C-alpha cells in the first residue's frame, strides 16, 4: 500500500475521528512536527495538536482535508 502524502508542519487538517466514543465525527487539528512511517504497515503518521490542547499521533489515512501552512498558499 502506498503511503498517503502527508501535510507539513503548521498545516490545518480535518480528519475522521478514530475515537468512536468521541461526540465529533470530524475533528480539526494543526500538524506540529515531522511525519513518521510505520515500517510494518507503511502507514504515515503525523503529530497533531487539537483545539482542546491534546497532542496525538494521527494516521494520515484518516485525514480528509488539508489547508496549507500559512505563507505557502
């Protein structure tokens, strides 16, 4: 499986929330670091900061929309 292109640091993303217990299906966050690739699955993951202050590492397969980093439009 090919890796999905990953957004750069500072990009605002909208993603499908993998947490089925969370009330929001779609969540926005900001990419805060460089991506990593899982060597077993070849999935690309990015660290993100949510509006509630939570930091998590997100599989890019869940990203549905990317707004470019400020200054790179």
